[in-house]
C-alpha cells in the first residue's frame, strides 16, 4: 500500500528484464563457442520469471505494525535453465574440438530467436521505466500539496 | 459540507486511485511471467465504499482478476496497451485529487486570513 511500493515493484521488473537481456546477450556472444571450462560446446541459457510478494522491507514493517500484508506483485528471475536442444554438428576435421569423425559440436543458437527475445526484454524494460516515471510524478504531486499556494 | 469532511473523502479517493495504480504497476511488472493473470480494482465499488463513510475495509483493497482477456500460450493474459492506458488514467485521476486537496486548503487559508 502506498506510492513507494510501486517504485519497488517496477524496480524488481527492471532488474528481471535486465538480467533476461544479459542472458540473451551471453547466448548471442557464445553462438560459435565450441569449447567451455565444463567441456563440450556452450549450452544456450533461458530465464524463468516468477511473481513474488512485496519487498522484504515492507513485509517486515507490516508484520511489526500488524498491518495487512500488501498484494503480491513483484517479479523475480527465479532460475536460469539450460536449453536441452542437442548441439549442431559440423564437419571441420582441422578443429582441435573435432571428434574422431571430424565433427565439431556447435551450440544450437538461432540468432533470430535471440534478437526477438532481446527486443521483447527491451520493450518490457521501457514499459516498466514509464511506470516508474508515473509513480515519481505522483509522489512529486503529493509533496507539492505542502507548498503554500 | 465542511472542508474537513470533503478532505476526508478526497483522501479516500486518492487512496483508491493509489491502490489501483499499484495493482496496474504489478501487472506491468509481471508482463513476462508465465501463468500470471492480470488483476484490477473495481474503482466504482471502492469509491461507493469511500463515499458511504465505511472505512472498515479500507486497508485491504479488493483486487480481482480481469476477465475477458486473451491468454497467451504461456498462460499470461496481461494486455500491455490496456495497462498503459489505465496507468495514464489513474495518473491523471491522482493529479485531479491532489489539485482538489490543494484548493480545499486554499479555501481554508482564505477563511483564516479573513480576506
């Protein structure tokens, strides 16, 4: 309850969308990576979002003051999962990562999918940024009541 | 109607608008959450409660799921256009309420100053 909760909810969404864009960028950057520390080619990552309750600060305040708990409304990145799609094999006998048949495993990453995902994250980020502006303006207006007219 | 009772009603109005704005912000935050269903606050019902002077349920706004929205394949039914529209609407409603509060205080000040 309150104008400042709106800011924390939008902030959680901004964080989640930024992390989504980061993971997508990592996928794009590693589209041709055949060698990783864990062995084998790079595995495409995907994010999972989930809805959560209010900010921890607000929850504790309401618990102490015996106020009702506010509506659940924030979002968080709950986990980053590996894409189970098998790697793409290309015939490159000269490569140090080639197997005995001369095949090299490449990550199954389609740049078009990643770009669309990146655009989606960017648009959602914009939308939440405008929600932040709206909340900021409302807070400013409330403060302006104090100004003598 | 005295200045103070209209101020109290205006406070209730601002509270309802803030609650609705918060619900819309939450919908916007969850625009990419699979399985999330958008919620909204029944503005008219809440305002009726405020005008009737019954403040017993003020702390807990009744948010309900929006109906008639098309669900995407991931089970999420938040409509971005609709949410941004309501965001702009509640913002202006809030501005109106604040201006009315200011004018009430201005009236009060005029009475005090005996001008």
